[in-house]
C-alpha cells in the first residue's frame, strides 16, 4: 500500500496520548479527564503549599529561603533529566543566550518567593501570587506590544486595592511585620511577569518542549545561585543548618519539589485537554483553598479584613477570566458607556418635563 493510500484510509493523524503521571486517560470522556486533572492539581499543589509553609515553621529555617531554592533547583534538574530521557526529547532548540535570561528570571521568581516567607504570612504571599495579572499586563504591553481591554485594567485595579487592604491587615496582626517581605514577593511577581512573556515568545518561535525549557532554565539557574551563595558564604551556612537534621530538611525539600514539579505537569495536561480558561479557574480556586487550609492547619491570627480584602482580589480575578472568555475592546466599552449615558440623560429629561422643573429652568 502506498503512502498516499494510507493517508486516504487515515485522513486524521493520531491524536497525542493524554496521561496523568503513568495513567493513560486518552479514551476517557472530556468530563472524566477534567475531573481527574482537577483532583490531581488540587492534591499536588495543596501538598506543595503545605510543605512550603511547613519548611518555614522549622526553627531557624526562615534565614535559608535561598538555600531551599538551591535545593529545589537541584531536584528539578534531576526530574527534568529523567523526563527528557523517558520521552526521548531531542537536542536543545532555544539558544543558550535566551536560557541564560530565563534562568535568571526563574531564579528571581522562585528565590524571592521562598525568601519572602521569612517575613510574610503564607496567605499574604498567596494573595500576591493571585495578583500576577498586574505585572503580566504591564510586561505584555512593554515586551510583546499586547493590547488589553477595559475589564483587564479594571481587574488589575481591584487586585491592587485588595492587595493593599490585605497587606494592611497583615501588618495589624503581625507585630514583627516587615516590608522586606513585600519587596521580595513584589520582585518575584516582577520576574514572573517577564518570564511568562519571554517563555511564550521563545516557545512559539523555536517550538521547544516543556521538559527542555524546565531542564535548561533550572539547570543554569542552579549554577547562578550556587556561585553567588558559594562566594557569599551562605552555601556553607545552609549546608550546616540542613545537616543538623538532614532527613527532615531534605525530606521536606524533596516532597516540596516533587509535588511542585508534578503539579506543573498536570496543569499543562489540563490546559491541553480543557483549555487555558478552565486551567486558570482551577488553579485560582486551588489558591483560595490553600489560604483556608493555611489558617486552619497553622496557628495564625485572623481578622475579617483578610476576608473582604481577599474577596476584592477574587472579583478582580473573575473579571480577568471573563475578559478572556468575552473580550471587550476599548471601542466597545466607549460605545456601551455612551449608550448608557444617552439612556440616563433621556430619562432625566423626560422626568424633568413631567415634573415641570425643566420648563421652570428654561
């Protein structure tokens, strides 16, 4: 049989297999795939958040957020090598120059995020992460020249208000509140905004696999942080601290790293099976549950300002999701505003005629 005949018999190429870890769910319905992906995302990322906060409850560990990042990067390199070999991914596609920038941004994102927990409540850190839209929106405009609609800007404004109120609540209940943590998590978000746009642009241009991006980004990032910590002496301090209880500290770090790595893979599967909108909705709900669990499992003061300022952030997230599903341009917004203005004005004039006020003023 010729190649042309086989193409006629099989006009559609075989769709890629959909797997959750070692479980092939390609034959399952879309609903089953969504439920399985959602459940596993919740499991892995809730464990990830729990382990991250648990590590910083160990006495003295708050000083070693950057060393935790070094250990985390080391584990990610191992996981990436295993995945590349299992999937038999070919040679590198993205230039090393681009990976050098991605590695620096990845280091900033995860390093500042881990280090900020030495100064902030975990729920405050998560709330800041929920507001990733703000720097991403700015980065998209500056780096890729993207245009955003009024709902995106309104969402960013609500997130800014919610963040400010949540941070003020944190400063009230924490006598040792330190603005250093706010600066660190803000730097993490700034790096996150840039890295998202650079990754998107690079993967579109070169068609690189996710495993390749993870391996080289974290590999070069590991070298960066290792050299800096070696020169500063923080590496030996971290080794000494972790060696006091290696099973506990490295065990926690391993669980923290493996749950984060697997969670990322499941999110990518969720994006492929149900779309980015559903994936963002699921991960946002997961963050809300993470905050609740943090208050329940870890002893920390709670005031209602946390609740309603967090609600403002959630409304902002919802508007951002709606803007992706139902895009509204500035022209559409101006047209709607003008029609509402005309309607209100006509009603006002009509009521003035009925009451006689309009004639009196004339």
